[in-house]
């Protein structure tokens, strides 16, 4: 059976690979097949979520975006050259706006994802504000580096709270959005 989370996770991994190191020319055909199949599937899933909210007459202004929707926006931020279908654009815009509005209520991991989504979609000011907030809430010491209290409790059953994955994503966010090499190096120390 299909699995939306895993599909988004795999596409995010492919996006990372293409952004950081590129891909082997021999793999391009297979990767393009995966991307060409998976992105329309995921675009339709986010549209279905949005349509469901409208159909249930939910107060759209008060909806905190679920972690799966933020993960979708993050995944999609790697593939900006693949246009969104017109019927998906309202859903994409809605969830991006809600992520921007409610980022303070999210875990550090989802805040980092939101900052990257906004940065890659042209909202540099909000992305930098999120990074500034993340830095203000971090703990920094010489021995352990820079980390977040809620990221140091060990294992969590929720993907959006996994300590090592959170730290790696926040390193990505700080690296892409700021020029604060000291913070990035301190985060690497913790990692």
C-alpha cells in the first residue's frame, strides 16, 4: 500500500541528494521516474486535505497545519522547477500561509522545515525571524555545543521530534538561511 509519509521522506532525500552532491548520470532515469510518479501523487494528497477542510466547513484561519503538511511543503521546496498544478496551488498556498502563521507552536524540527520552506519560496524575512528565534531558545556551551533542551531527552516515537534528525535539519536551516558559522559549528559539536 502507498505511504504518504515515506513517499515524502524519500523525495526529500532525493531532493537533498540533487541539491548537495548531484546524482550519478546512470541514476537520472530512475530518479526522474520516481519523481514524476510521486510528486503528482503527493500534490493530490495535499489538495485532498485542503478540500476536506473546506468541505467540513472548518475555520480555515484557525487550522494549525499538521506535521505531514509541513513535511510536504519542505519536500516540495526541493522541486520548485516542477510546477504545481493549478488545482493544487490554493492548497499549497493555504498550508504555506498557515505554516508561516503558526510556526511558533511547532516543534524545533518543524520550525526548521518551515524556515527552509519560506526561504526557498522567497519569504526571507520570516525565515530569518524563525532562525533568530531558534538561536534565542538554544542552549550553548563549550563542551556540548549548541542544542535545544527538548532535543536532548533521547528517543521520541514521533519523527518530527527525533533528536539527531532535528539537529541535522536545523544545521541545514542555519547553513542555508544565515551566515552564522559559529552557530553551525556549535550545532555540529552537539551532533
